[in-house]
C-alpha cells in the first residue's frame, strides 16, 4: 500500500493541490484538504475497482472533499447567524471585500479569470478548472464528477457564459486592475 500511495502522491499531488487551491483560494486550507484526500485514498484504495483511471478516481475524491468542506462551512455560518440576533448590525458586519489572493498569477488575463470564477456555481467552477486549468478531457471530467458527458458540456457552456459576462462586467467597472 505504501508503494501505491507514494506513486499516486508523486504523480498527482501537484495537480490535486492546484485543483483544490483554485476551489478554496487559501493555501493552508488547500494543504489540509489535500491531506484529507490522501487519507480517504489510503482508507478506500482497496475498494477502488478500476472502472475509471486512478487519476479520475483521485480527482473525484478531491472534489468531494472540497464540496464537503463548503457544506460544513455553510452549516457553521448558518448556525452562528441563527444563534445571534444580528438585526441591522448583521448587514454592517458583512465583509464584502474579497479574500486576499494567495496565489501569484503571472498573467493579468488569468487574474481576471481567477476572480471571475467566484461568480460561477461550484459545479461550473469545477468543470472550468478541470477542463481548462487541469486540461482534462470531457470524458475525464465526466468521470470525476460522476456526470454524463452531456451534463459536463452543458455545465461548461453555462459556466463559460457566466464567466464571460462577469469578466465583461468587471472590465466595464474598471475593477480588472485590482488585485
């Protein structure tokens, strides 16, 4: 098992880390979630049946770990908001500023795209990252997400449309130069 783990880690660690980092936009959190992915890999490798490639299986686990994180974060946020009676203060306490980007992206165009991904749904974001940043095929993306190829194509189309609209909006507002 150690040899299998090391092989998977050596081949895919960077790509899995980058995928999760693009999703959560926080380096420390991404590192923690990658550890969770490999813990799940170690616990469930015996049940891997080879219906997909190891890469596809690994990215599927990474996506599920990331979505589980988002769900947990949302439930925690909702419980905190329910616990306190924020009244009018709740609106003033909201931080509308984006989190500081923890990735130095070389090209200005990638900065725009990266910022624009925040306006896509989680599914659209997943497809765009897998297809265009991780350079995966429609077939691989469908296998990772557990979707049909048709759903991947539709989600990709809608995600690209939403991303394009957001990039145009950012450009119109002159925000594209902010980091």
